[in-house]
């Protein structure tokens, strides 16, 4: 939408952590400077905190189901979006409903994972399909994909079928013109790299499916980061923290990969058949140091929790908020450092017996992620802005940084050496994603100065720190503390 004031859906995304850091910060400033927007922000917070509103989804309004679904997905003309938004601001039941629908429509598998009351309303508004469709639009960080529900009227479905038939005829004509050379669909895959021209560049090739997230912004405090990059944002994820919490692993990919049909016509030699992507699982991280607020995202719950929360949850991503910092306990392959306004996920990869392929993937959804104490015996796979790289540490003191933001993706060697695409990279060297390829550079030293520092972030009073570590709704607790006048959390959001 083009009007200048932040619209309702944007405020909801800010609250749920689906905006990139820069955009979220600008929006917070506008809310603080504009009395009307500040008042609406308070109305939204008060409405969503009222549990008595939750059961009454589907309250009577003049807005039919199809228009409401289109509004939540921002598919209406700008004027009509504004009209419905004004109705929402004057109807607390509808406002609560729109916020609940938006949260689950913008989340992968939102219908399946929504509470029963919300699920029934979602299925009423989006009866055609309960799966999310990844959109090709990324947020300002370039790392988060937004999701929306499949919703098609009969007329739209018919027009889609007509277009598909026309496309099929064009494809058939092309195949005849090519003399019968076949084409086969391949699974959606993120981009990895292979060495070219003396190792100075790498060309993108197909690899694994992207992991969407919605950051805490971000991941607002943020898909959700989204995502495809999200939050998300990231496993996103100091007073001394309580005993580390260890969480159950969770499957990282929800859809079944499609595999080529061997009976189809042959594939050109330049495109060998692709094997299905192996199933991955998100890894629960234990944190040895936390300052400020580090949260864990469970997409099925639709909220962020403190990393020591006793609530049952799954570790989809971890995020460090502004003025926050986290360090994990060591793993066999090394450990993670998470500086302010960053999101990360860690997933395990199936490892065939006797294989030296990576057993873990580190996903930098946005911000900066530090990989410290990397071990030569443990290659790892990293994902930055949906591009995959396999790294093989050559020294035990190796430390690298992953960066993902509006200016692109980058990997920097801070200490030690790694092997990439058969070539060694040493201290101060970096890889930058540009024009569809990884480009080697030697200007990474200055950008990595923060990695020589430990324990960044704001030291909170012990009681506040413990509350945030054990929180079952991190954003709600931070907002509550702020409203109560606590200065301790002022710099976190």
C-alpha cells in the first residue's frame, strides 16, 4: 500500500516480528513521533492482550469472507484496503480476528498449526488449500520469504487453467522445435556454488530447499523471518543464565520433495538428475552466555520464547534483539556467537555411513552470525540469503562470520583458514554473493572487528534477565516491562 501512514497489517507484522530491522526501526520512530499512530498502536496491543476476544472469531460484520481473506493477504486495491482497515479499527472483535488470521496466513503450515478456533476460521476463509505458497518477494534484508494462503475464486481458477493450457502448448511447440529433447522438473532448491576460473568465482547450482522464517524484528522483534529469509530473520537465535534448556528436535522441512520420473525423456548432459533433498531437523541450542534478550521461535505457537522457557516448544530459529548477545555451549564442530539484531537456525543433515559430508547446516536469516572454534574434522554447510556453501576448516582456531542484510550476503574468515570449492581462504578474506556467483575478496578484515570482542549486549538486572530467559512469550513480557516503566528493557526493542 502506498499511503504514508503505516497500515494495520504492517503494525501487526511489526508486532509479530516479520519486518526487517531497518524498516522496523523506522516504523517504531514514526509511531513514537505521530500521536495518532501511537494511539492506534496502543489500541492494537490492548486488543490482542484481551483473551476474552479470542473465542469470537468470525464476528458479524459487513465484510464478507472473500473480501476479508483478500484484505489479510493485501490483494485488494489500496482504497479498499484502507476502507476495511478503518472498519477494523472501529471493531475490536474484527481487529483481533485480522491479527490472528494475518499471523497464521503469513506462517508456513499456518492452518495446520493454528489453535483449533483460529483453524476453523482459516479453513472457512481459505477452503481451497491449507498449505502455504512461498512468494518470490523478499523483505529488506533479502532473507525472509512471506507466505500466503492459496485462495482462488472460480473465475480466477478458470483463468489460471486457461493460462496453463496456453503455456503447455507453447512448451510443446518448443520441444518439437528442439527435436524432442526432453525437460524434467526438478525440486525447488536454494543456490550453492561450484568453482570456476581458477577459483575466483563460483556459479550457482541447485541445492536444498530454503527454510522460511519470521524474525523478531526484525525473524518488530524480527518469518519468518520469513522467511525465505525471515527469522526468518534465523536460529535466531549476560548475567549468568539458569540451567541450559535442551529442546526436542523438529523436522525442518514440511513438504515432500518431488523426484524426476525415470521414464521421461533424457535430460541434457549439462543437467544431471537431482536426488531428493534429505530430511533435516532443527537443533536445540544450549546457551552458555546471554545478555539482553535472546529468543527461540516456535512457528507452530506463533511467538517467541526465552531460551530457558519450560514451555513445550520447538527450536525453529533463535534471535538476538537489539542490545543483546548470545554464545552457545560448544558442539563437536564448534560454537555459535549471536550479536545484536541477528537470527540463526541450525539443522542436522543426514550423513551416509562413511561419508565426510557436512552433518549440520547453519542458516543466517539476517544480521551477523559468528562460527567459532571450528574443527577440521567437521565440515559444515552454511546458508546465507538462500545460497549454500560447504566449508572445511583447515585449522582448529578457525572463526568465520556470516552476514545477511540489505546489501547482500557475505562470509568472512576472521581467524584461521577454511577450504571452499577446493581453494583455501585465510584471515581477512571473504566471499560475497554478487551477480549470481560467489566472488572472492580480501576486504573482510575491517568488517569483522566485533568478532574479537566478547559479551556484547546490555547487562540487565538479574531478576529481569531471568524473567526474559524463562519467558513463554518474550515480546509480551518486554512490552509489559516497558509499559510498567522499566528502563532495563528500553534498548531491547
